[in-house]
C-alpha cells in the first residue's frame, strides 16, 4: 500500500501511526498539497491528503474512511478501538480531536493565506479550538490510566496526540498547553514513544 501526504498533517500522521500499529507494510510518499498538488490530483481531484492506494490499486481518501477500512481488515487482537461501551466514547474523543485539527487548519489558512483576514472567523475558530481543548482536558483529567481508555493505545489517543502536535506548532500563540495539564502530559507521553518520533515531521508552512 502507498500512503500519500506529509506527516506534518495530523490526518496523514495518524494514518501512518495506525498502519504501523496494525502491522501493515506501506510505502510513504511525502507529497505536499501545495508544491506536489499535480502529483496528488490523479489520486484525489480534491488535492487533499491523506490518500491511501491499496494493493489492488483502489484509492481511499479521508482519514476517517481510511482508518475505518483498515480497522475492518485488522485481526481482533490488533483493534485500535476499545470494546463497547467505551467504543462510542472513543469515537467522540477522536471526533473532537479531528474537529479541532480542522479548525486549526482553517485558522492558519485564514491568517496566512488571505490578504484580508476576517476577525469574525478568527474569533470563531479560536473559540471552537478553546472549547474542544477544554472538553478534552476535562475528560482526560478524570482518567488515571496510561492511555485514554485503559492500558492499550486507541485511535482516540493517536488522534489527540497528532492534533495537539500540529496545532501547537502551527498556532503557538493560540494554543497554550500549560492551560491543559492533563492533555499536555498525555501527549508528551505519546510523543516520547519511538513510534511517534519515527512517524513525525516538523510543521512546514505552505510555500
């Protein structure tokens, strides 16, 4: 399989980490949606990443759909979702994290790529980011386990860590992690893992 996209995208990175945990071999093509957009276009006309090219040549786009497909192919012992009833809660945490990532990207582009910045949109994005961070912090603070849902890593852990890494690097003046100590400690623990160090890339602003 081939994974297309740079690891400074939290969406691409979470797929790469999950594929490694699933034990799946893949080739990584670190193409940029800006400088390599014409390479990406034949696989995804939206020119968005991640893109996963399966062994039979079929193409999957969107991290949620890619991970859903991979989870269905994985043996039960390699599942990255907790058993019910925690599964629904894990989906909520992962959804909050990926929604936060979306708002982070939207805010970055609004401020960096638009000549006239909408203050209304900026404040809306900042409020949404702060709200998601607060909810994630409160939920994590209630738990004493190494991972969010016990002693095994899940998609919720991966999504949160990848998102926090991205928003703190791309929006350092917006996200103050000292205000979210439980969340910060959780992400620091994951980022110290060899897997997270290997599948990573410092944030590179689009040129």
